[in-house]
C-alpha cells in the first residue's frame, strides 16, 4: 500500500509499504477515505519530537471496514467508521473512567514503564502506524470504531473532524468548565482553537474572544461569532478586561502549545500560558489542550529543552484560578458530537481549506508548516485518483 512516511526533519514522502493487516483477533482493517494533517503532525515534521524514521504519520482517520478479526462482534465489513486518535482498550482502569487518552493497556511501556496513552502515527504513543495511508489496522475495534449514520458520505468532511480536533476543542471548554452565559478567551485560531470557539458557541457562551496573529484564521473565528484580537494590537489582557467590565474572561482555553510565538514571530514557550492567567478573571478556570512535551531538545529556550516554562504561578495562585490539562479523551465526547453534526447543529468542516490526494501530502506539509495564508485545514483522500 501507499503511505506517508517520516524520514527525518521536514522530510516525508509517499512510499510503498507493507499492507496493514490483522494482528489480533480483536482488530479490523479499514480502507481510508479521508485522513487529515494535524498541527501535532508538524511537531514531528519539524524535528521537535523523538519520532523514529520510518513512522507512518496520521491520527485523524475515517474509512470503510474491509477486514474483520474473528473476535470482533459489533463492527462489520462495509461499515463506515471514524476513529478517535487515541487508542483505548476499553477495559483498563483509565478507560473505565472515560480517560481513554491515558489507556494503560495500549501504551508502549517498553519505552516508559509508567507510560499511559496510545495513538495512531505519533511519537511516544506506541508502535501503531498512522492513517495517512491507503489502509490502517485498528486495535480493539469494537471499542475504537464509531459507526457513522446514513449521511456519512454527504458529511464526511464533518465527521472526520470527530477523530481529533472537534472533540479536542470541546475538551478545552470542558477543562475550562465553561457554563452558559459565561465569557471565554481562546488563545490560538488554528483548527483546535476554532473548534473550541464553535464548541463555546454551541454551549451558550455570552462572549467568545479568540487571540491569534493570522488574519485568515481570525476571519474564520469571526464567522463563528467570536470577537477577535490580533496579538500585534497591544496588551491582550487589557483589551479583554475592557470588554468584560474590567474583570477578565470567566474562563480561558490554551490551544497553541509549546511552540507559541510573540507578535514578531519569535518562539516564547511561556507566552500564552502567562497571558491566559492574566486575561482570565480571579477564580476563573483554564483549559490547556495545546501540546506540551516532557523535553524539547531543539528548543531555543533553556527551560523548554527540559519541557519546562517560566510560569507565572504566583499570579495564578493569587487569583485563585483552576487549571485542567491534557490530551482529549475523544471517546468521552465523540458520539454526542456526531449527533450534533448529524442534526445540523455543528459543521466543523467550515474550516477546511484544502482536499488533496495522498500523493500531494509532502507538498501540503510544506505549506501547512509555513503557515501559508489560506492553509487552515488539509484533508487527504488516500484512495482517490
């Protein structure tokens, strides 16, 4: 089969690789119809992780079941399914609690004995191949496959967002404990930040502020009804206080991660976290879903090399704020978010900028990595001509 393979920093290509196959009785194999390029893929592409050469990338996957293991009960050949990016077993202590992003069974404990969590095609998240390919093996298929409703072809570009960014944006608002009628500030107008804005709108936020420095992405945030703030326009916290009777936002979401930059484009790893503390009111809540990693050897900042930042904990403590962090437990949200799409409440595909065949993926990575104007969200169709 053909697949997008990582060969080193900013070096990926579509290669011929062995076909995905059943490895356990609980597996299925799907034929990918849509798979996305995610901002998290860029962490690996840019050489900012320990991903091994030869890895097939891609964790946002949707397709048709073509092979079924003998122990699979509910998933049938021909089913159209979307997959949470994190792989769960469904029966470990964390999966039982809905914390499927921290599965204890699927984690690669040969690398880190206390490791929790697994994902398709991602550094440090187990040996699993990604779905930027023609076919993909799905472990524990009864648990990990969500069968799609009858409008799955018509709304495929919406449903594929259930694999990661729509639930992750929703997760940001839930970590921030957003309640109807409250205000929220969202840092980052990339795909996840935009999905956080969409989620906040659905949940009845009274004010939605989105902070970024890309005009094309801020324009999409405005389409979602958000008040946009460009980083170059001055003190973000002060601007938000002006719009909230001097109090600051009721809660906030960090949707950027450890590679955040200032208005001049310089990477400043602690910038967004400290700005978030400043712009959210006393006793407010913070939801952090932007990726932060235990170590970043390529970082220009000494602390960041060790996975640390100079965090304004004193202000956080003094303001009595609460903070929730971590990757999204997609399984906890995905079925209900699917229903929002099915009943036309949510259309996450509004952020899609490009649909391309798999063989154009290397060039798409270059554009997405450069943050070129108009390259908001890229969908790949591996089996299209």
